[in-house]
C-alpha cells in the first residue's frame, strides 16, 4: 500500500501540470474503454461469478450507466464576483491523492464512476477493492491504466494493490499522503473513515421503504416495485427493501405484484424461509445476499414459477424481513390503516440512514409530506428505485451515495475543494 500511495502521489504532482483539455481526454478514454462491449460483458459476467451475487444483465446496465452518465470536467463550474474592488473567482481544485474503498455489491461500477469523477477533479486515486472482487478489480484498473497511457496521461493516476485486505485498507486510511477517503460500503467502514481525521465521504447502507397509498396507480406501482426490488437481485442500497401499503389497497397490490413476477409466500413458506436466510440472531445470511428469487424458493422446497423475480410476504413492522436490509429479492409487506401512519412507519424503518425512499401516490400533498419527513438523499416518486441513480430517470449516475456525510449523489465537484482567487482593483469592465 505504501508503494501504491507513493506512485499515485507522484502521478498527482505531474497531473498538476496538465490542462483541463487533457483532463477531458483522460475522462473520455476511461469512458471509452469501460463502454467497450467486450469489457461490459466481461465485467458483468465476472462480477457475478467472482462475488456470487447479482444478475449479469443488470450488472451490464449498471456498468454502462456508470461509464456514460457519471459527470466529468463539465461539473467543475466556476463562480465569479466582480465589482469596484476587482474580480474574485471561486473554483474547484484537487485534493491530491484520494483513497477509495469499493464494495462487493457494485465493484466495477464504483471503480468506473469514482475514476471518472476523481480524475475529472484533478486527483489521483488509490483503490482498496473488496477482496471478493479482487481479480476483477485488478483487471479493471489495468484496463483503465492502459487507456490512460494511450492518451498520454501520467502513469499511476489510478492504482490499487495486488492483495486487497483489511490491513491494506487501514494503511491507506492512515497514510499521510492520502488527503481524502471515500468509502462505499456498509456502516462499519463508513464509521472507520469518519474517525480518520481526514476529509471523508461516507456512502453507507440504507433500508429503503416503498409506500403505496390509496390514490396510487396500483398496477404501475406493482410493476415498479418488482422491477426495482429485483434489480441486480436487490443488491443496490437504493432498492426497495420493504413495502408499506395502505390497508384499502393492500390486497389489490399483492395481486398485482404476483401478476408482474412476484411470488407471495404462505405463512408456512415464510417460516421455512426464515430458517434459511436468517441467522440464529435473526440477521441476514451473507451467503444468500444477491441470489435470485428462484434459487431462494428452491432452497425451501418450492418449485419456482416461470419468470419469478421477487418474493413477498405479509409481515409485522418488527419482522426481520422488514427491519433489516436483506439485500435479497425478499420483501415484507406491512399494512397500515392510512397514509399518515404509513409515512410515519416508513420514516421509522428507514432508520435515519437518509439514503433512499420510494412512494407511489397521485396525491401531491402525500408525496410532499413523505419527502419532508423522511429526509432521504434519494426520493423516487411513482417509479422503480433505480431511476433515482439515473437508470431510466433524469439526472446523472453514481454508485457512491453519501448520506452520512451529506454530499448526496457524488460527482466530480465532491472530490474537489473550493478555492477563492482574488484580483484586487482590476478586470471589472462594467
């Protein structure tokens, strides 16, 4: 790790001499290599094979969105103030070397979007990938470096270590040459980087609720929930993790969910499932995270219906399928007597992560109430959860969503610091 940081630091010093046009070329080179169809196929297949989680087709969409829709140099907008006392500009400038910790859930997508954003902002980056995605992460960094070298970028703007480990991550966080830490992962790693004493961006866990009220287009809501909650087998932290339905439409919603590819578990099947995907402490079993709904059904002795993508069961508000972020295509459905109590419960179940929430309603007042009360970084209305990260919805894409530290959906400007440059008495020509 020491040699990796040293190499990145040397690259960053050379990078200071390069122009904004150079940065644009480097970012374009990363986009091009990551959008190569063969590379997209390879990353999508290998991510599932090496981590044992997720869906190949959905990985492809995520990788493509990360390469196409992550903001680049254009995000670094200059502010200017002019008057009798001269001209002042406020510009985004690099931190230097950034240490970036990437997750097993979105290994390649995170490296792509962080590389684009961090290099656009003028930094070098040292990645500490999840060990389960080690081989794929090393391959990806090599591909990015080859692309950068081909367009004349300094060597080692993007580096990693041959053997990712907790020890190497700890060494990276503590290294004096690393000026910023960006952690995409669970609450444990976010807590660690926030305690580092350095500028830190923490993209932590969520438990996104989806509320459906009596005014919603129920068929559309059901399709969106199945599409969103089954996307990449529920690995994204933005994905619907529990359903809260107003009692008046709950039965129709369940019917519509099944129509669009869900399977409703019986009480007995739910009990059997608890014994498979929950530990003795009633926490999610890691080995089942990101597995398809069909495999989960087979594990409890149920023949999966053709096309099944999501498992749904009614549950109480304190059930593990509701309280915990399972990261599996398994959702508990809780009934509430009215929309006010549904929104209140959603706020409780989101656990204050301020990550993501979803609501289906045709009542603007209800949508407004939930948005104000739940205070999540992403709030999707009348659509599947993945539209909130730019896949099928307006706006840019990212896979580093910083709720705990407040940056929100990160972009190039979040990996830069604000600098003021003052010229006294001149260049005011009004």
